[in-house]
C-alpha cells in the first residue's frame, strides 16, 4: 500500500524532530503539541527501524547468527519503545478505540459485535479465503496495545522462521493469514495499554 523509499532526508527530519522535542518543558501540557511530538518521534523510530531491519537481513544472508540476534533484539526493543511513546496520549491507544466501539452498541450483543468488528478491521480486514486476502494491512494502525502485541508477535513469528532456516532446518513459511485471524479471536478483550513511563522519560530515551 506504499513505498519503502523515503522521499525526504531522514537525517534532516531527525534533527527537526529533536529540535521540536526540546520545546517539551514549555509545552508538555499542551495536547496538540504532545500529539505532534509523538507523531514526529514515532517516525524517527520507524526510520531507524528500516536501517536495523536491513542489518537483520544482511546478517541473515551472511549466516552471522550472533549479529542476527543482536539486530533482532534491537528491532523488537524499538517496537516496545514506540509502544510506550504512543501510550503517552489516549489518541494513540487501542483501548480508546475499543471503548468507543463498545459504547456505540445499545445492547450487549451489539457491543460484542462492534468490538469484534473493530479488532477485525484494524488487523486482517478481509475475506476468510486466502486467495481473496486483498486488503491485508489496509487499516494498519500504529497504536499502543497493538505495537507490542499484534505487530511484535507477528514479527517474532517471522524471525523464528528465519532462525529455523539458519539452523539448516526445513521450515514452512509462516501462515499469517490464519495467524492473524486466530490472534483476533484470542484478543477480544480490553487491552492494557496504559503508559509505564512519563512522557519526559520516554522522550529522553528516544532523543538521547
């Protein structure tokens, strides 16, 4: 649904985002500033993740398991870091949208159906026929409560597959089609996506 190539200078973007973050002591209580700050720093992490993923693939191709594990660990940690950043405002929390879905229902059955539809729409959103899986990741959402569960878990499935190949084992490619649908059915509950750190702490971790 998009292109990996960035049409802007990522280093210049980083400098601008970090400069914006320096204003946090004066504007941390202003929600519009906080939302923009989270957006900017989220993209900094995403840009860095591209480089780390390239390092993962290079290590995999070189069969350097030590380097591979190091870079995978970095990549997964970046997902956790972004999750904590996103948790700093309700706008970026899955629980906010889960609650709205429930509130939109008038009966227990409607609330349950709305909740299920929400979880389906923001994950696989498609037919239950593999050949009709044309909307895969169409409604991709970077929200706290999703980054550290759905997306992180899915990446771990992929990395486990690569590890098996690195060990010389015959491994079947991940069946994401069914995995994603099973994940939804196992997670039809309110997610715990409350922040574990303060905004200052997570911003300092990202910008240091």
